[in-house]
């Protein structure tokens, strides 16, 4: 494999892992008090809906390399608990088709507690393939892999996987100028804490329309999309829906990586033109 192909493959993989909020950094930052609704027995109100589907154009610099998607597929029952079935997919091609990526991440988030109950990571990237399936037991504060005899402890009874975190982030107040740190939210112990900085409000235009957004910077310690040096920024609509409309980061060698919202489906009273 040539160096250029290795770099291209690594760059496309960073899109997926970064957008899924990989391993966060440590730091002395204030704790975010969770909304009282998370402690209630009734399901909390959430800004996402069953049937919601967001489609993205993925670019490396000025070049289109593929399409991404975030979707709420339905509500399934996991060990007796109604759970949102969440999905993130990426279909991309680089280096004139010599490097291809077909990745899908599936997450099941408890409707009442918003804790992760199952997480599947299925990756097909050039000549690399990986399948991992996790069963997460929030009440017992533990997890185990179904595809291998492995397991571990969680640090809380409301842990999250990477995809569930993207949706849980949309339920937060996200006050501009604040920095939030979350202890024990990632389901694996070594993935804590998760840190978010709420930077500013900004208007952002994409193929789906023009949006007023809140810009959030996740910070992680890996050499990926959300590393501190990459200055990654996630743009969420500044309204009750909190849709992710744009994401950008700077990565060594690859340069600028961006995800642009192109189509909105299944969001009540909102169309793909951004109105």
C-alpha cells in the first residue's frame, strides 16, 4: 500500500471516529448538572424523533468524497426496555476509488433514562474489516462484548456510547461561553471524561438551507478529528431541534475535513430547505 493511500484511508476513518466522539481528554472543568427530567420515571422530552434522517456531503478540502447519515430508525425493546435505535453510516471513496469506506454504527438508547443498552460498530475500510458488538447493562454498571469474551465496568448507571452521545448532546442547555465536562458518561472507563466547549452563535449555510447555529468544540486526546490541535467545531441548529448541520476540523496531512447537511427528513415542521 502506498503512503498516499494509507493517508487517504486514515483521513476517511477519522471522519467516522471523530464524528462519533472518540476518547476525550482529562481536565479541571466544572460539572454539568443534568436536567431534572433524566431523574423522572416518565421518558424525558428529547429534540429528536423516530424517522429523523440527516444526510451529509463529506469533503476533504474542496473535494467531495462521499455521503454520511445520522438517523433515528425506530424504538426497539432491549432486555425489556424500550430503546431508540440510532444509526450513523458513512459511504466514502478517495484516491479515485482506490480507497473505499462502508461503515455503520448502531446504538440503542433507553427511552426513559437515555442510557446506552447496545452498541454495534461495523467497519469495512479498504482492506480493513472490524465488527464489534457491545451489550451495556446500565443498572449493573457493566458492559460486555458479544462477539468476544470481554467486558468491563461503567462509571455510572447512565453510560453512553459514541453515537448515543451525539444525540444526548442535543438535549443539553449548551450556554455560549461555558465549558462542560462529563465524568462517567462514556461506557468504557478509559474514555472519561468527555469535554465540550460552547464557543459562539453563527449563521451557517449548507445544501439543506441557511441556519442559525450554536458552535460546540469537543476536545479529545487522540490524533483524530477532535484532537485539541485540530480545533474541531460542530454546528447545531439554535432551536428546539438541535440538528447537526455542519462539522469541520483541521487534520495533519489531510487538511480540512467537513460534513455539510444536504437533506433533512422526518423532522416535524421542518423541510430540507432549512425552513
